[in-house]
C-alpha cells in the first residue's frame, strides 16, 4: 500500500462564504471524486480528488491522515482542527492523491472523511445520525 499527495493547495484567495447556511451541516463534508487509471509505468492507480472547507479565521493546512482498504471499500481521512463554532467564512482546500496497492483494482467505493483532531468521536460516511464533529462522503467508482 502506497500513496502520494500530488497536490494540497488552498484554492481561494478571498474568504469563501456559503450563501445558504440554513441547510448547511457542520463540519462541511469533503466533496470527493475517485477513478482508476494506469500510470506511465503500467501500475493500476486510484486517483482521489477532494475539496474540503476549513474555518478561514484559524485555517491550518489539512493533513492526509489514515488510509485503509477493506475489500472493495477504501477509506481516507483528512485531519484538521475544528474550533467548535460555526464559521462564517472558509478556506477551500483541494487535495489530490494517487494510491496504489496489489488489490487497488478491487476498489469500487471511496469514503472520504473530514476528521476533527479535537474530538475522539469518529462518525462516518454521512450515514445514520447527523455527525457533530466529523463528516464524510461516499463516492462510487464508475467503469
């Protein structure tokens, strides 16, 4: 199992503000996409691209945390420190990762999590109860 962070970039220059905050769940879950490709050495690779939203008033660069592969499901955690208040403005971060393993071709679903390092509660996938400290989204891979 190996991964490489291709890009980790703050993509806004001015603070980003959501216009519809009434329907916004906090923390905002990552927006992610994933697809398989063969790199120039012929290695099957999973590319994961994610956009995450961090409070702009105390923004620190997020970190690619733990990764796990279980059958056809891959999980990735983006670690950050949430300030426990609802921010009015955000910094928007783009993260691109290439992941390889001997079984990477079996992956059909990626769940990406925004994990609050200030909490011991791990809530997953945006399923079930509305999480209060960590948020995630599931992305299916197409053919």
